[in-house]
C-alpha cells in the first residue's frame, strides 16, 4: 500500500486559514519546515467512540473492528493504532473523548453517537482539525452529514430491517395460521418491545414491521408497546407484566433487537407454559442464534456489524491514503455506506453460525 502523505491530500490543507484549527496550523507549520512529505508520525491513528460498550451488538462490532485492524496491519505492514472509548451512555463523556482523540492526533474519527442530535458539534470539531469523521450505527440527520465533505455514515437501512422482520411473521402466518392465531379470531394480537426512544432503528423497525404484516393482508391488534432501551433485563420486566395482563392472548412478540427478544424469552421461561408466542428480533447476535437453534426465537434479521466495521476501516484507509473513498466502499450520495440486512430462521441458520 503506497501512502500519499497526509499533508498533501487531507482536506485540512484546503481549508481557508480562518477555519483551520490550532492543530492544523501547527501541522502546516511543521510541514513548511520539513516539506510536503514530512509528517509527525507514519502510523495511522483511529479514534472510535462507542455510545456504550454495554450493548451486545455494539461491543461485538468493536471487537470485529479490532480484529480487522490487526488483519489490515499484518496484511499491509502498516502500523495502525485503534483507540476505543466507551461513552457510557453520556454525551458529555463522549464529547471529552472526541476532544482527547483530536488532541492525540487521531487521523480519522469513527463515532457511534450517544445522542444523535449532538452530531453537529462533533462534526464542527472534526472539520476544524481537518480530521475526517465516520459516524456509524446511530444516524445523524442529513443536514449534519452534509456539513462537510469529509463526513460519512456507515450503517444499515432501519426500514429494511423492519420490513424483513414483519415478513418473517407474515410467512409464519401464511405457513401455519392456525397455530399462530391462537384465539382463532383471524386477527394477529401482538406486543412490541421498542429500543431507545428517538433512535432511527426503534422508530422505523416498529413502524415497518407492522406495515409489512398489514400490507400482506393480515389484520393486527396491538395489545401493548413499550421501550426497553435495547436491554435484556428491561425487556424481561416488560414482558413479565404483559404476560400477567394478557396471558395467552399475546400471539406475537415483536422486538426491535435480539437482546430484548432474549429478555422476553427469559420472562416466558421463568414460568412453565404450554405454548409460547412467536418471537422475532433483529441483529443475529451469537446468543440470539442459539435461541433460534433452540426453537425459542422464531427468527431474527442479521445486522451486519462485521460488514459495517469493514466498511469503516476501508473508508478510513482510503482517506488516510489519499484515495477516492468511492473506490474503496459503495458510497451513496457521497456520504453513506449501507450494509444489507438478511432474514435468519432455522432454515438458513447454519450460514450465520459459521460466521
Ligand atoms: C441497533 C441494534 C441494537 C443496538 C443499537 C444501538 O442497530 O439493532 O441492538 O445495538 O443499534 O445503537
């Protein structure tokens, strides 16, 4: 891999002097002394900020990123340093972490926002230092992504995951309506476990899962919905309440992610019962795949965390090397990388277990 020098290709060089941050000005001063090829350090430094490490899908994705960085290092002989910071669900903490990454001279930032509305502040900090920024998993509004041409978003289309989850239920209904429609009233009674309020995946999965079922010609009745913040224990508590309230009246449990679906399973498993509602999740985490194998989770939708980590790294390396990022990843509208979702049931489980 031939690295072009950061000084010649990074957008900081193109910024008007008034908009350059102190670190950029210092870097430019050093470059003036040492020529265009001179950099402070030859290694690539990536700062990755997670909204919390206490999230099954996000921590697996961070591990994937670490593994991919090590592979890239040994494959290319380049030294890559990856800093990972746990935001512990506090936007203030994450702001400090971003400041520290910039002060340490990180070349690219990868940010999984705690609060999606904080994107603009981080974008402005990164732009002021001329450091490209890759948001991931928690999608900022389009205006924030478009603030600067070196801002990207890597993720998966939330609406698609909702539709695929809804179609899992629709297929189950069509295949064996009698066992799903326990009440025999021709209506599908459901409860919905929702992720964090305001998260694009909570809003769109909730909406589009049900829309897919209704569009498939099935009448539905919502018994209850509540947030469990992506969290297994909170979901177990909500489900236990609903089981008391509705008993066997619940025919399907839709869950915005797998951890909450596993919480519902915990609640169901805690008291012996003859029949379980159909349960569906999203993510295809390792414990969820086990639950599919055990017949407790009917199905899930694979959220390609490894693919997203790979896309972040490819983007980062392209930017670092001064290459066109559009050649390294499939870039939509100059800023977005979208990874596809896939349905998982007992039928194709093996494909995912092998990964
Ligand atoms: C979603 C994922 C959830 C949770 C959330 C965090 O994409 O399905 O399990 O990790 O991201 O932002």
